[in-house]
C-alpha cells in the first residue's frame, strides 16, 4: 500500500539518485543575473532569465543572449557573484542527510561551471556535476558558452546518464528544479519535485514545495 504522505518512503531502505538544478534551487539566486549585475546589465538579463524560466523563451537562445551581455566579465566578477548568492536554506543539511541515507547526489544545471564548482565544494561534494562552461580567455569572459549547451533535453539526458553510470534504476531517481527548463528532467525522473517552481513546472511535478527550505524534501521520504 502506498503511503500518500510519504511517496518516497521506499527510498528509506533502497539507494536512490537525487538530481538538483542549481540556480534558485540549491542556490538562492540566478548566477547569470548576478554576473550581469557586475557588468551593469542586471535588469536586462534578469528580465530574459525570468521569461526563460517561465517557459516563454527558448532556453538555449535566451542563454546566448544573456551570456553575450557578460562579455568582459572577469574572475573577480565571478567572486563577487558567488559572494552575493548563498546556498538555499536547508541545502547543506539536506545533502548531508541524503548521503547518510546512502543516496547519490548530482547537480545538473544550465548554470555556470565557475560558480557551480564552488557550491559543490560548499555542499561537501556531489557524485556528478553537469553544467555549462563559460568561455574565458586570458581571464576575460568572451560572452560565449563552450558547447555542448546544457539545454532542457540535455538535463533529462544527463539524469538518465548519471543514473545508468551509478547503477540506479530510473524509478529510484528524484529530480528537483524550479524553472520550465527543468520540465523534461522532472518528467524523466521517477519522481519530480518543483521547488518554488514556476507554474509550467508545477503542472508536471509530482510534488510542489513552496516554502523556502530544502529540508522539506525529507518530509516526502
């Protein structure tokens, strides 16, 4: 008999894979927006980001638009953006709890490597990290992303790939995200959670968490 209040109760005894988006999910903010703030183009980039997360713009095309506006950014700008964006409340405790339960943890995000690697370290490490790589030459951002771009479909494919590599059945995978570009990943996973999600993502999620506290995910296990 299924426990409706604990839909992931089977993961108490069996190992699973939890795959998280980064921006506005594990991290309280959008990396591209904060980098744009350092370049003086925050309003313009943030508007594009919001539309993309609502599913009103193609993610890959919107990413190209936004990254082009980051041309000239430096590694010091990365430092500044990182300093302004804390981890989401509950993030560290959640990841530690999942690891103690013998679950595997991954980050699959359209965010940027130079920020993601720092948050991975803050979280104590993850089993896999799939993110976009900003092109820097001589310490300066060129305004381009190095292919392949982590699109919505790439996020879904990434979840499936990581699960296969780790020997975790898809039925035991959990995806957590907030934007429309997470729809395919949540649909691919055995269980999809919209964390403070946009309406289009909530429509396909099996659970929606609106409270700004990632520890609420443990209530489902």
